[in-house]
């Protein structure tokens, strides 16, 4: 039996997960906590999935002590010394007075140096580097929705062998971590690999892949971490915390009474148009193998569900599937209502009364391999349920209004029904 790959634990800190269904007031409560922090002189960083949320949070806090990094073209962007970050990406305040606009990461770090409170996005947060983590020891991190801590890159077995033969990289035998060791390398062929390895933690996986991993030191560097989400324990971030030995406390806010309310409001289609009871139907692999004729049939069936069963207008309809098959499964009466399958934390679609979920979510094999080799189990069902519920709550159900749902995948439909029946309630 292969020995589990070891990975170092990091220093444990206080992580609290506010685990409650969408629309239950997690963000409202977080804003009130931040107002209290301002009164008490505590410093915080609030990270949200969408730029549109930044303005709302800033307006709610209404304090000159709270800032957000801006693009150079945006009014109010930081104009600072262009040598603020030296060539190694580290802070250097002892510079000549030559000014230019900092990039957003530079602004973020300068705001920390100036002890400002910060509102920013997931995208910028994920660009932070291991050398940044020591700057946040006095800050409370409030993370609205989980970030995805891993990303896989297919490099290819031959290219990886070349990288090793040319002594451009070394791979740790115990952890499989990849280090780019030739600092003088400037050729275009493996420039992206060098950048990836120098800016983040990278692991070798399954002969063909490198895996980018968000530096866990960022989380351990904060005074306190608060995460606002739902069904956290099914997330990759929870698995990543377990991998690194970071403990977390979960504060849950859920009851069967609340689920019964949503059970009453959700009209889940239960008819002949639903697929068979096979677990893999509508998965990415299953859709990959769909013929054009079968794809058109699914689109035709979905159109009939919207028009003849749900009887809603086109602007009230929405659907999703995997992005690359968006057009394949589109149909008259709902084509313009596409919502990305991983959409969350958006109020832009709360006018939608009928939704079709043409997908079946599983982790990709490389992600499963990464955690399995390190002795961490992933809960595919809880994660898939979380993704489904997050997507459904883009529609009018988030405002506690009746909503129609068509989920032809047997597995995804059963997960939703079991959830409504209280199977996944945890005390």
C-alpha cells in the first residue's frame, strides 16, 4: 500500500464558520460586526465574490477607515511610489519620490501597512503570495463564501520529464511539491511553469499534472478567520483545512421548520421527462458523449417543461449546464436565461420563477487524487448538494416565493429532496 504523502501542519488559529442557508442574514450580521470592530479599533479584511458587493459593503460601513483596491482608471486609485514593491514583490518604503499607480495587490498590501480596513474580492485574495501572510497578524479575515484552494494544470508527461532532465525543477519525494530551481531561465517554453512555481505552492500529480495550491499560511497568518457560507464541510476549503491541520468551529443556523417552508415553495418536477435512476446521467462525462440528436431532444423536453408544465414566460425562465455545452442544450423560450452552473452570491436573477438544472456535479479526478494521496476524503454528495442549492437560490426562492424546478438528473434531484426532508441537518 502506498504511503500517504506527508504535508506539514501550520500553526492553528481561530476559524469560525457561519454556516447558514442563503438569505438568512449572514452578510447583514457580518456588517454589524464590522461596525463594532470600527468602534473598538479592530482591523478587518472583508473578501466577497463579486465587485458589485464592494460598493454595498462600503456604503453600509460609511467610514474613511475602510478602503478597497481600485484599478488605475478608477477615481481614487492609489498613486504611490512605483518602487513600493521591489523586484521580489516585497514591500520597500525606503524609495525615491517617483510615483505611479500600484496594481491591486500592491494597493492591498499598502493599505495593510497603513493599518486600513479593506473590502476586496476573491480574485484579488487568491493572488496573495506566501511572503504576504506575515502582514495580517492584527487583522480579522471575513471571507464571504469559500474560495477554491486548488487548480490543476495539464503539463504533460514528456514536458515534465524535460523539466527534470534539464534540471529546471525538483520534485520533493515526500510531498511531491515542485520547485523551479533555475532562476536564470528566460525561455518562452516553460516561462509559465516558472511563474507558477515562483508565485505559489505547486505539486506534481498523476504523471501529467501540476496542482496549484493556495498558500495555507495566509489563513494561519490572520488573528481570526470568519467564513460565511452554507454546507461548508462539503467544500474543498474544508478538506484543505483538514489536510493542513487547521481546526474550525461551525455555527449552524438550520431547522426542519425552515426546510419545510422551502419544501412547500419548491415545485420540483416529477414526471416522465426525468431521466433514469442512473447516478451518472447529466455529469460532464455523460454530456461529453451526447450526440447532437440527443442534445436537441433534451432541449426540446426542457422547452416543453417551461411552456406546458410550468407555463412561465421566457424572461422568467433560467437554465444551466456545463459552460462548454451552453449552446448545445439551449432552447426556445429559455436560451437567454443561462446562469453559470457555479453561480453564487448574486441577486441578479431573483425574478426567475422556473429553473432547469441540466447538470450533475462531481469533483474532477485530479482533485480527488490530490486529496486521496494525502489521506483526506472528499464528500462528493455534500459538495454537489451545496452547488445545486447555491444555484437554485439565484431564483425567486431566495425571496421566499414559489419557484418551479426541473432537475432531470436522478442523483441531483434525490440530493435536493433528501436535503428538504432534513437528511443533512447537523447539530
